[in-house]
C-alpha cells in the first residue's frame, strides 16, 4: 500500500504527556501567576472540572473565561474550550463558580448575574437550572426582571418548536424518499478483493503516477474507478446508501435528504473559501477527479466502513481524511452522532476541517504539510466558513491571549512536523491566522514553499521578507496582547 496519512478530527481531548509541548516550567509559572490574574487585578483563580461533550473530564485552574468559553490549565497544558463543547451541567457549574469567585462569594451575585446564568442554562436546554436562577433574579430585583424572564422562556419555546419541526420534516423526507441504490457505470466490472483500497484503484488507473498536469483522460479514468468503488461501498453498506454529486465532490451517504443538502453545502462552501484564499479558479477542480466523501449515520456504520475500506479503526474520531502522497489521491469519511443543533454544528465543523486537509493535500504538490500548519489552516477555514457555529475562532483568540499575557513559550511548535494534540489546535490556528492576515499573497507563497519541500523557517523567511522564528513569535504575541476579553 502506498504511503499515506490519515488525519482525523480527535474525538477527545487527550493529554499525552510524552507529546506535550508545554514544558513543566509553565506549571511552575502558573502557580506563581494564577493567584494574581484571571479577570481582574484583585481576584485569584479557581480550579474547575468540566466534561467535554465528546467524553472525558478535565480538571484545572482557570486562567481566563468569557462569553465564548474558558481556558484552564491541567498539568502545565492549557485547554481552550467553548462552553458549547462542554456538557451542560459541568458548563453551568463552572460558569456559576467562576462568576461567584469573581464577585467575591455566592451572596454577592447580582440579579443580573442570576438572570445571565439562567439564560446560559436555557441555551443548554436546562430548564430546571434556568428556573432556579430566574427565581433568584426575580427575588433580588424585586420583580424588575419579570418581562425579560418571560421573553427568555418565550424564545426558548420558539426555538424548541423550530427544532421539532425540523426533526419532523427530516423524518418525513426520510420516509418518502427512494433509497434504492443508484445505477453506476461499470456494472460489469467486478472487484475481486474485498477491502481493496481506493488508492490501489487509483494507482491501477494510472501507473505513471500523477499529481499535477492531470489531463481529461486521466480524470475520466479516475472518476470511473471512484464510481466503481462507490458501488462496492453500496453493496457492502446496504441500499440506504445514496450517491450524490456536486461540483467538486462525489458523495456516498446514508443520511436523510435534508442533511444531505446541508452536507453538499458545507463541502462546496469550504471549496469556494479555499479557492479564494489561494487564488484558484473555483470552476476548475483541484482533485484528481472529484473528491470521494463517505458519510455515515452512526458510529457503528462509520467504523465498519473505516475498518473494511481503510483498515482504520475509527475509534476516537468523528471523521478522517486519507491522503496518498505518491498518487495524489484523497478521500474523506465522517460519522454523524445525535441530531441536536450542537451535534449538527460539530459535524459541520469536522467536515470543513477535514475538507481543508483534502484540498491542501492537492494544492501545488501532494507533499504533506507540517501537521501544525495543516491543523491551523483547517481550523482557520472552519472559522471562516462556519463562523460562530464552530468553537475554533473563539478558542484560538482566547488561548492566544493567554500566551501573550503570561508569556507562555510555544516550545518547538515551529520546528515540529509530527502530529499535534487537539489542545494545540487553537494555538496553531492563531499563528496561521496571524500569518494569513499579514498578507494573503505571502501566505500563499509560504504554503507553496512548504509544498515544494522547504522547512518552515526557510519558507517563512522566503515569504515574509526574512522573518525569523523569534521575530514571528514576538510579532504574534504583540498582536494578541491587549485584545478585548469578549
Ligand atoms: Zn485535522
């Protein structure tokens, strides 16, 4: 099998001490710093425990928080998390404790604080907690919050109605649609080996190996190989698998109709955004043919696909991109879990993130980028395409602010080419976004140089007028200090 790389969107925040880029020094520094910072010169910080929605538990000292989320430090490693990434009960408890701490005690919470906490609980659909907080607000303000509280409940009911309607429509659409598998060309060709890899199919199609200069004949042959492969996927995964084609993607999915439309929208929006970022004609196609995408409605089906077709267990991820350096092939697979707005947002973010890896794999050359640049760029695109739907932008801003404020070292991130941990994504995103906003032309030159085999220090100097790593570090910190806490 060709050399390949599977990029996956981690499901959990895993603390891997051996990979941790933050030296122990940071912990020592925090012990000293923490009592005098965190949201005000006279306040100290507290330790909270939160449970990310994707599983696990993180307990640590909070160094900052805002309406978006919080940054906490565990064993010297900072984690930036949006509130919406945290299980409702622990998110509410952490936020309530932080505000109480900031005010100097439970009894110091104002009517407005209680009202805000009630709204916070409602956003998480915790009506029990909201009722208690609104009750406190009402009591303290002697009835002054009555109208605002009524409005908050009304908005919650309207939101709930909309969600129920969406669910109903989705159910109806699913019932009525014809889920027969499509007839694809190449019916007469049989694939003899189960679990044949898609990259094998591509390599067989073009023995010469191809990356750039893909002519129409090659595209046609690759497309045929993809369609045959898709048919095999339909055979193995069942008749509920539908094939849809967009301008740049070949999609096989068992999702209901409404979700399929969203899926196509996310993928094409991502493609359009990256085309603009890199000055690529959107009507051309950066992929070999179009990019194959496989989307599954459950974890079991996702893992079955991943194991059978990619030899990957798919255990700790929501999606992955498989890139083959030698022949330029790339495909993606995703799973869907749950149907709340938060679940839908999460899958949207995962798709745009992985889609960016697929696009970057094909851009200029098929050489693999250093992981931190690849992850940073994927998160930056996610924020650009989906905005507030994704925690990426808010997490990056909040975390970068702490690096600037406490002068935390970024270690050997700039020199690293190995995979980075999920908690480092916001840091990578912040640096990548900084480079991108300096000048999009320079950003393109940087990526091109990396894809031609230059190291990051070489590519940086080339694209940014001789900028050194030290200079970049200093400039990036400067840009992130004194930013508003919002
Ligand atoms: Zn990634």
